[in-house]
């Protein structure tokens, strides 16, 4: 990797005269444990918890339906738009990820014989909505990479036919950690008139992204965005909103003056078009605070920090005899930081992975235990930008004790 761009212990992100504040104050979890499982469900930073508490406390003193709440919702759309480099009118504030992907799958006007390309070993949220279209006469076509999650245009192109309407991929595979080239794939699909949909939950908040060649995107906030479960972002390109019919209808997204149902259905414009009723306001307040925190650090800087930690982690795991899920790719000439993420999944040929996982959990080092389709066991590490080289040293000390 490009070692010059890595910052594996860049404590200046938080502490010191140029930092945002004390790491322990911004991320209280560091007082309790070493948390390196952001590809699962993240701990909340202090600002997110405070935003949720403020909303709840305001709700004890008056109505939730007021201008302060409305302004917070508007500002959340704007912050999300900055994150995605898009227009705020293209943002719906909905989670979880599966909801947004299902809305795309069932909101488009499919015809029998249409084809949709997906990856069967993506997280199930980005598999089942496309498989389910088969009952409507749509043919789900599986992408078949030679390595888990390593999806390039060369892998996709053979699956594309004149009948392909849409391709839906994860920006990063939840187990292998391979990060796709969104711009290259999206550009190639658009040149062929094919729509591009993304499950972005494993990269949004960790790495920069642009919607230039993307049509739809969905991501809940409870991983790299450092937000709560059930609050998320759905992106629908403005030009495609007339084509993507809302599948959830209610008083908020259908024009209903004075809350009186009309004789016809007319949708509001913008992201509100896909929000049928009361949205998850406590979660949205917390998600907004977390997004603003990440934007204040700078997503480029967040990504560099994560890749630096990943490099150090991978090197030390290798020295202990662990094998990466992408062992062949990671040391190949094709390997690039542009395709690496914060996820490292490893197994040891001579050790019980469940036992190692339990040992780490008992020592208050939080990682994830996962299995692939063939039943192989893995420990998945996924550090964020507030983790440090010392965190990795602590984890390696535990593994060294149990492996060596």
C-alpha cells in the first residue's frame, strides 16, 4: 500500500492543539474496551448520544412537531448531501439499508424478461430484493467473481445483456472487505443504459464517494457513519424520481392538504417523496451529529487513517500465521488501496477461531465472528478512524498469547 498516505496512529485527529478534542470525550467507548467491529454495529460517539438526548428532553417540554425539528431534518438532508456530493432533494431519510434497496427493487416499472445483476454472496439485504423480482418475470443474474467480493468490470461485463435493466452491488463486501471501483463500474453501466444501485453501508462515512455515475443508494447509519440503527440515507437521482414510484404511501409523501386525503395521488417532490409518514426523528438527530463529526474531520482523512490501521493490522496478523480471506489478492500486483477498506477477515489454519474470538471478547477487544458460505470460520476486524496503533497492539498481544 501507499505507506506515505497512511496514518496508523494519527492522534492529531482528536488530541493536541490541532485536534477536535479528547478522544475519550468524543468516543466514550474507548474507556470501556478496544472496539474494532464497525462493520457490525458501531458504538455511538458522544455527540450522537447528546443529540438524541436533546431531542428526547425537548419532547418532555413540548411538541415534537415544531420549527426546530423541521430545521434539524432539513440540515440532516444537507449534511447527507455533502457526504454524497449530491443535491439535498435527492436524499430520503430512511433506514435500514434493506428498506431503501427494496424500495428500488419494487418501485421500478419492470417488464417480463428484464434482467437484474446482483452478487449472491453480498449481505442478504442486497440479495433477496433482487431474487424476489423473479416472481414478477424479472431474471436475476448472478455475478461470479473468482475471489469473494472482488467485483470488477471484467467480472460484470459477461453478465450484461441487452435485457439488463439494473446492476446492484455493495460498495464493499461485508466479509472480504474488497471495495469496488464505483466510478468505473457506474460509468461503464451508464454507457450501456443500465441503472446502477449501491448498498453503501460498509463504506459510507469511511471513504469518499460521488454520485456522478450512481442512480440509487441505500445505507443505514449504524456502521461506519457512527449513527444508530434504523436511521439511514436513501439516494435517488433527481432525474429518476419520476420513474421510481414510492412503494410506501402516507400523509407525508402524498399531497394531503390539511391532512385530508385527495381523490388522486400526487407525490411531493424531492427525498420526501419516499418518506410515507413519521420518520425516525431521534435516530435522525443522532445520525446528523455523527455525519457532521465525520465531515469536520474530513472523509479523505478518515479514509487514510482507516487504511493506515488496516495495513498495520494485516502485517501483524500475517506475522502470527493468520490467513486473509483475500490472501491471494492482497499480495498480488492488482492489489490497491483504492480497493481496500477497513475490513480484514482472517482465519488461522491451526487454531479454533471461535475460541480465539471468545478470548478476545473476554479481554474486552470487540471484533466479529463470521462464517462464509462454505462454513469456514473467520474473525473480522474493522477499526475506525478513532482507533489507534495501541489498540491494535492490545489485540495482537491477546492473539499472540493464544496462538504462539
